[in-house]
């Protein structure tokens, strides 16, 4: 019997739209975000299959994907004129957003301003999450991204994911943040070790780790303010 590839038959947590509702947009891969735009696939291929082929044809590089036009998109099985137009519209919106001047972007000037950008996402959680702010040379925010979700006692931050996104964005600086559901603000030995490892690797590729915030319902701890970075 042929395996049904339709997304509607997947576990709810694995469906891109439901996953975004449950976990937020930062939790989705590039392919899953494109699958949401596509909406549907074909009788034999899910929207995610089509999205993955689309990325593979572009070396999994969103910059190359952004250069595709309607005719190029239509060459991929499962993308007709309507879906190609929708994808091109999304690409164009992304380009226009990048053209918006720095005056309309958030600028991080201190640990309190960084905390303001993270607090709504992290302060009241009952589990740990690790987030990152990517900044340009003027310390304007290029992107805020959720890196990982864990349990009550910890989460894992993958340096490869952190720096891959930084390189894609041409970021010059990174601010790390994670929460402690226990309310404890002091960094653990693991927190210190991770911060140092990321800082040392960042030096090799000229991307600075500017700060690492630990956030709880009672406030925050800044590695930079405490001279720990």
C-alpha cells in the first residue's frame, strides 16, 4: 500500500501550520515556511516535499531562492502559476522589508534594551528556550530567532545553527538569551562554557558575541554587564 504523503495525515505537531500555532514561527524550518505558502502539494507529494525540492535546487540557500522568477518556479513539479505568484509575492515583500531604513529597526544600545526585546518571549515560560538577536554593525536588529526549546532544567543551543543564520544575514554581532524557569539568575557552569565557546568561534569569523542574557520572572543577568564576556 502506498504511503499517504498528505500533510493532513501527519501528527499535528509535524504539520507546518499547526506547528507555527503551537511553537511560533521561529520554530519552523525554511522548507516548512515555504510549505505554508504553497498550501498544498500534489497527489503523490506533500507541500513540504515540494518545498524541500525547491530549496535543494537552490543549494538550500534562501538568497538563491529569492532570485527565482515565476517561470523558474513553475518548472518544479507541484508549483503552478498561482503558487508561483504567491511565492514571488512573498519574496518581493522580503526584499522590500530589507530596504526599510534603520530608523524603522530596533537598535540595541544596552542590556536593558536587549532584555526588552527578549522579555515577552522568555520571561514567563515554564520550560527553557534559547533565543538569539542578530545585529548589523550599527547594532540594529536584523532578526530575532528561537534556536531551541527544552524542558524545565535545560535546553541545547547548537552553535552551527546560530552561526549559520548569522552568516546568511551578514550579521556583525550576536546577543544570546535563554530563560531559567526556576527563577535563578546566576549562570551555570554550562552557561559559562557555552558562552565562551561561541565567543571564541565568533572571533574566527569576525562575528562578536556581544552579550548573553539569562532571563527569569524576576529580571535578568547580563554576561556583558558582569564582565563575563
